[in-house]
């Protein structure tokens, strides 16, 4: 089964080609029963409507926004349910480090926070782009303290 990234806003937040709420959540969905993309793995309802029947969630299946001022928060419930399934979509790379820490070339460990930024004990939180520009490439740390 192939999973697809679903970028979503928080309910009621702006979501247009030019303007978003800044922090967006990325969920995962498998194929739908009759084609297309099915329900989000964690149960988040991307089709929520308000009392007037208007959409409350902005979402993009497989795509989404990037660029300065936009942070992507990985849904950890979806990441935990993804297992070893193949993930496709603009934000697929986020799921490689959603559940594991990343290690820079100095051996410092960075964890993805709910704000979409990487956190370490020594510094303020930064975007992954910023961390890699300043400290070099990051690699998933799967060692579990073994060696
Ligand atoms: Zn989710």
C-alpha cells in the first residue's frame, strides 16, 4: 500500500495559493475503496464543515505549500501508523524523521517538535533548512543508544 501526504490547516485558518496560517499539519492517507485517496490514518476529518456548511479545513492531497514562513508539523499519530509503507507526496521526507531524532555532524541530536521546527537542548528551535545550512547535513539516528 502506498500512503499519500495530506497537508491541512487548523480549522478555520486561511489557505490560499498565496496565504496560509504558517503552521500546517501533514497527515497520511491510504488509497480509497473506490479510487482516489481514502480517510486520514489518524482519523482527522479533512472534510469538516461549520454550521453554515462551509469547509473548515484547507487541505492538499499529495501537494502543499513550501517556503519561508511555512512550518510543517508532522502528525505523529499518522507517522506511527505508517509503519514501513511507501509514502509519496511533497512532504514525504518529513516522515523519515518524525519519530526518530536527527544527528548533525557534531553528534548533536535534534528532535522534530509539534511546531514543525527542530529542537535541541542547546539552542533555540530552527527549521531543518536553517539547521543544515549552519551545522551540515542531518541523518536519522536509529541507534537507540546501542553503540
Ligand atoms: Zn494524522
